[in-house]
C-alpha cells in the first residue's frame, strides 16, 4: 500500500531523515515513534507529497507521490485523510465549514448533502451538534476530534495522523485510540500514526517504527519492539533519561 525506498529528507544542509525504507501493508496501523525533533512530522509530510525528498521514492497505491503533477495530486488527495500535528483547523471557519471544506473542494455534492455528511462525520468522532461553533470554542481534545472528522470527510482509504492524542488527558486519549482502531475497521483504511505515548501506541499499532537521530532504528510488532535488544529502544520504552556518565542526549543537555 505504502512503500518508502531510501528516503532522504533535508532542510538545506540539515539531513533530517537518512535512507529510510519501509512498507505499510493494506489495513495496517503503523505507529511512528521517536524523540521530539527526530523527523516524524517531516516523514509524514513526505508521505503525503507535501515535501519533496532529497532522494528516494515514496509510492502509495502504486503512485510515485514524489513525482505527481497537479492533476495526479488532486486525485491522490481525494483518497487520503490527514490530521496535522496542530489540528490544522481554519480558525476563521466554523467547525462545520472546516469539515465541509474537503467536500466542497473535491466533490460536487449539493449543500444539503454536504450538511448531512458533516453531521455524520462529527457524530462519528463523538462531537455531535458542534457544527456552528468556532474552533476557538473547542477544547484541545475536541479540536483533535474535529480535525479527525475533517480528515474523514472524503471517506479516505489512507489516513495520516500526526500526534492525534498528544497533550490530551489519558481518558480522552484512550477514547481517540479506540476511535482510530474503529475508523480503520469501518473505513477499511491503512494508517500511519505519529504518537508519543507508548502504552497507547502498543494498543493501536500493528507495527511500530522507532526513529532515532535521522535513522529508522527499529520496526516491528509491539511484541517485537518490547523484545528489542537495542539499548536505545529499551531506554525509550522505559522513558528513562540518559545517564550523563554514559553520554547521550541528556548528557549533551547537561554539558
Ligand atoms: N520547515 C522547516 N525548516 C527547517 N527545518 C525544519 C523545518 N521543519 C522541521 N525542521 C527541522 O527538522 C527536524 C525534524 O522536525 P520534525 O518536526 O519533523 O520533528 P518531529 O519528530 O515531528 O518532532 P515533534 O515530536 O516535536 O513533533 C527538526 O530538527 C526541525 O528543527
Ligand atoms: Mg512532529
């Protein structure tokens, strides 16, 4: 479904991702984890063709997203749902208008039909009746859900979610986890989800990819990740700070 080959991503001279290769199977939920700043959001933006790689190939459903023309890109956008890390809602539009946005962009549905779809999508993410509110009137968790409703507007078969639960309290976060798994089942969707919370990732992931520095250091099922012999992976799972006398990231900070 998704095939990444030797992806190199850079901002100017700063190589953020170096030679990343992985595949995501149909209906799989792949969770991307790694320290803040290691390039998870950058990776996601390359998967959806928003950023062009320095080198390497990203293929989605047989289409090379790094070389799409405008027309192909529009078709691609039609089958893909994206939740950006910040939620990405347009602040000047109501929640309803936000969810309707992709429908207005990509379909010729009549307004009353769009209204029904919007209601349905908001209901699906557990936010019935908020169409007329402005994003500023929503709580953090509600904003994420509204962003998710917008990502679902076009009945996508591929979903990219950047930190859908980060910053939420554990109960609301667990609710969104359940929702993610349910959405995969209802939409028969393939998902790439960036997440910070280990328990939550273990719960929803079919496989987990762990990035470190600019490399992919581990990729496997939650069981395989738990059993990893990589000392960084174990440290990451235990949420331990580096020991200053052994060098590493925290040691750099303390210097
Ligand atoms: N638009 C940009 N221009 C230049 N550098 C950038 C840009 N976006 C990100 N970077 C750099 O690329 C690196 C990876 O950033 P990215 O946002 O992908 O990390 P992340 O893993 O998503 O972090 P977080 O967990 O904090 O969201 C960082 O060092 C960041 O400073
Ligand atoms: Mg990020």
